């Protein structure tokens, strides 16, 4: 399963870390390879030092060039989360929201 994260604050980074820490478990117990393939953030410079910086973008439209199965929204607040989630749902993409 290829996952897209919307947001990388306390919740988003926690979701990323949980996915990374449990990759073997997902594979062994559920026969699923779970992989984060993209992370949407406001400011790229905040994350430039992370080893997985290549996953980050601040361009929502660029995300649709990625191959993903589900999006996890962890942005918080109404806007722009509502617009992003609406756009994904209109395209038939499942969305999990932390809110």
C-alpha cells in the first residue's frame, strides 16, 4: 500500500515514524508492504536535513504524479485541508483524516 501524507507536524511525523517502525509487521501479519511515497508540507526548508527529504513537496498538484493508494490528512484546521481532501475524494482516492 502506497501512502501519501498531508502534513508533517506532530501527528504527521508520528504517522510516518509508526509506518517506518512497523513495516515488517505489516508485511508479516497482513501481507502488505506499506510505504510512504510523498509528504505535503508548507515549507520545505524545515525538513531539508531529514534523510527522507526526497519525499517532501509543497506543491499539491505534484502529488498526482505519484502512484499512491491512500492519503492520510494530518494538517489540522479547516483550510487548506478541506480543499485537499475534497480534491482527493473527487478523484476517488480514499482519505484517512486525523481530525
